[in-house]
C-alpha cells in the first residue's frame, strides 16, 4: 500500500471496521451494480459531535438544497441537536441524482436510476421536515426564506444550492442545450448525452470542453474523456475524443491523466490545453474555439464555466474577490456577508475541492458548529475534513486521490495537511473500492 494512503487511512482511523446499521439498511436498497461483492463498511470512529447530548436545544434551522451538503447537514443537525431542534429542508426537485459516478452512465456501466436518491429516510428516521418548493429570496435582516406565496422564518440558515453556469454563445435556448448537453448536473442531460454517444457512427468525433477552474468535480472532465474513449474503442471503432481544456494544463492527477491520454487511450484522445470555446452552433454541430478554429463533431459536450448558485447572488452573498463565489468563515462556514447564514458545498469559496465528499464533510463541521451555537458553546477550534475521489480510467480500472484538510488559525483557512495527500494508479481493485466508497458515502448522507 502506498505510504501516503497508509497515512490517510491511519488519520481516518479506518481500522478496525464495523458494519453500521444505516449502511446495512441502504445496502439492502442499493442496486447490485453499486454494492460490489462485499458489505458496505464505514469506519468504526464515524464522525460524532462532542456536544453534550443532555442539554436541551430549542431552535429552527432552514436548509436550502438537498444535495450532498444539504442532506448531510439536515441529517446531522437532527442526529446531534435532539428533538427540540427543528430542521426544515427546502428542495425544488423530487429526487436527487448523484453527479458522483454519473460519467459511468455514458458507457452504460450504470443507470440514472441507480444514482437516484430521495429524502424519505431523513424524514422517517430523523424527523427532518421536507418542504417542496423554489426559494425566491432570502431576507437576512428578517431571517426569513421566501417561497412562492409563503415564507419560512429561521434562527439559522444553511444554503447549499450547488452551482450555476455561465452562458455560452449559441446555447441560450433550451433546444440548443438539449442538442449540446453539459451533463454536469446529473439527470436528464446525462441521459441525453448517453443516447447521443450510442447513436454515434464508427469513426465519429466526440468533442468535450473542460471549464476554467474552479469547477465542480465530480463528474470529472478528464475521467469523462477516459470513460468515453474506452467505450468508443469497443463500441465505435476508429472514433476520436477531442478535449478542449480552457486551463493551461490538466488540473488534477496530472501524471495519471497524461498517461491515460497518451498511453492507455493513445490515438483516441486528442487533448488540447489552453483552448476554450468561444461559441457553439448547435444545429451544425460545430464549435468555434478561443483561437478561432472551427471544429465539427458528431457529439458536442460543452461544459460551461461555473459559479455559485443564483439564490446566493440575489441575496448579495457572492462576495468573493471575483464576485462568483460566497466567502465564508472556514471555521464555521458562516457567510462573511451576513450573520446567521452558512454556505456549504460547491458555492463556498474555500481551498477545498468542489466535490461531493467534501460537501459531506463540510456539512458535519457546520452541523456541529450550529448545535454548539444553540448551546452557547464555541466552535471546535480545530476541524479536520477529508476528501476521497476515484476516477474510472477504463471499464475495469479506476484510480484514487485522497487529501486531508485542517483549519489553520493563522490564515483562518482550511489548508491541506502536509503528508495527507496521496494518489494511486488505475487498477481493478480500485474499481471495486470505488463502488463501496460511493455506497458508504451515500449511506452517510441519505440514510
């Protein structure tokens, strides 16, 4: 085992392992394709709040968004806060489709249905109240969340809306976006892109773009290029994958993906760094690049640049230097623009990645902070988070990447821990571990 990985597992206390009853419950519902051949395991020292459980709490927390961050914070607020803490989760969708693993839908290795979750267990097991609706405004002064025709007061508000996309010239209409799906929010567009790949002729061209960092990952762009290339080699011989990367170089696992592009998928992937998309002609199936080149492809997968959820901008909470993200106190995830509002997940401006695993971790830190706050206690002064990510490189192999982050009081930031990062090459074993990691993570957030 790689030394970095050994240190990572030691830091997590990953041995010994026990079967958690919630993991068992969700495993029973999870499709066989995601269960793997072993039980779903979680560390014996799964995160526990150190807040005294015998102290009464009275209050109301409203959570906007039921993705990885929103679902997790709602669950743990109820788990740690007790019966006196009311938690209301506001969500506009009927189900949540995981972006994690969604690239595997493109090669028919998984189905959208197998990545679809709901909030029933959070309601039934923990007493989270679900309100279906669209948040139209946030009133920080009045401490209210506005919906169409109603409003909900709060003592504390958690906003976890995910990401929004910058407009792309030529993709302003819904029809154009269906022809050129980004499939970066898993769901209907993922299915559309899968069907387009299935309809490609042998010898065809799949063109995808990589947005300017920072961007949500997963789904990972370089992972997507590998999955599609591997699938096309088997199902559509002589086909090509063109990757236009707006960044000057591969932004994550550079050595691994350079090898994947140049060796594993040599002759199939054409990687072009420092090239963005200027405009798209959806009807003609062409893109005009930032260098003025016109490229035609059978399938276009243009992934726009990303920013914080729209509701945060409308509430005046996108206060990062570039105005695209929400700056937070990284000890508490409380917005630096408004008291009593916490921003989690992809929309928050931190040094941590915009990833589902980190969203889950941030949510637990935030839940602990809020529960402590209701009791008049100070936040934990030294929170630690961890990020794990697996990337399929072929139909049978995947790589892994891990990182640990700790709060640095000098800079007031969550920073990578020295020696806490590691990565591993693509292997069949990692593909199996990826499925169990995913099952474990979704159990922790939704069961």
